[in-house]
């Protein structure tokens, strides 16, 4: 199936489906300049296996090195949403999208205007004190250097990003909400994900029998052979070609 035919099929499914869910991975944000992990130019290749830098144990045992790593790769202030983020926001606004489930922590879906975002791995723009739970913003931490400690009186606890580290469990409430959304989906669009990171990738196995599964990813995934439509193209360019119908909401 050529690209134009695939785009038309996807567009038709989007405009005729009742419950659409989007499941996104790192490839959604790499077009915005956010570094990914597993590509030849990704963080793993540059750092020689970066899992340890994002582990809970490393954060607590070597806070200075953790903050150096985190500031370098995850505190990027000039990152903007791309066509995929904006396209999904339009879909939601037009009543076509039930939920976005994302493995990303960059907050770009919200920055593009999406409201129904389930963040499996947390949000790297939020921070909190591990001692008193006082919240801090990206700007609070960005304006300083080195390790950030709580500024509340009589506290001074270690402030960490509000993300799921290696060695930590995913949030049950987010998992359950994601499962509920996927179990109701008649169209599940997976974009920019290798579908190799578990348990998150395993969620798509809970889609209903008879639902359509669409994969948009540059590389082959383990689910290509079971998907109803596979598009190996940059996700932003795919969303630029989609046209969304209105469904019972004000699109102003």
C-alpha cells in the first residue's frame, strides 16, 4: 500500500471511529528536537547505556552527576510541539480523540493544547521535594545550578523530577486510566514508539477485538505483523496530511 492510500485509510478511520486513543513514544518528540534513547544518535549511544543515570539509586547516591545528566538532556527550554502534537490537539478539540497515552515526559502535548493526556512515565517539567512534597516548577530548577534542594523553612530536602525512574513502578492510577481508554478504543493509533519498553508497550494488547490498530513509526516494531495499517514515515509529516471532521463540539 502506497503512502497516499495509507493516509486516506487512516483519515477515513479517524473520521468514522467513535473512540480513538493515541499511544505515543519518543519518536513523537524527536521531530521537536527532544533526544531519544535508542536511536544511533540517542542518549544511550552518547552515554554508553543511560539507564543508570535515570535510576532511583543513582539519583540518590550521586545527586550531582544525576542533575548534570538531567539538565543536559531533559531541561531543554527551546523545545516546541510539532505537527503531530498539534494534530492530536485538533483531534481532541473536534471531539475525535478520547485520550493520549504517552511515554514521553516533555509536556509537549499539553503545550500544543491537549487536555486528555495520560503520562505513563510522569512529567519532567514538574519537581517535588522528597521530604516535604513541596512542588517546584521547571523554571524554579532551571534558574539554578547543581543539585536543587528544597527552599521551605526547616526542610532542605532533595528535590527530584516528577518522573518514573528505573527501579520505580508506574503510577497505578495512570495505568488504570490508560487501560480503561484502550479497552474502549475502536481505533488505536501508536506513533513514534518501538513498542519495546515494558510494561507500557504491553498495554496495547488490551485493545478490543475488532478494533483497528495503526502503527506510525520510522522503524519496524514487534507489532507490525498484527497491525491493520503500518506507516513507516515521520509522524509529523503524516499528521500534516490528515483532515479532521467535526464531531459535536465547538472547534473555535
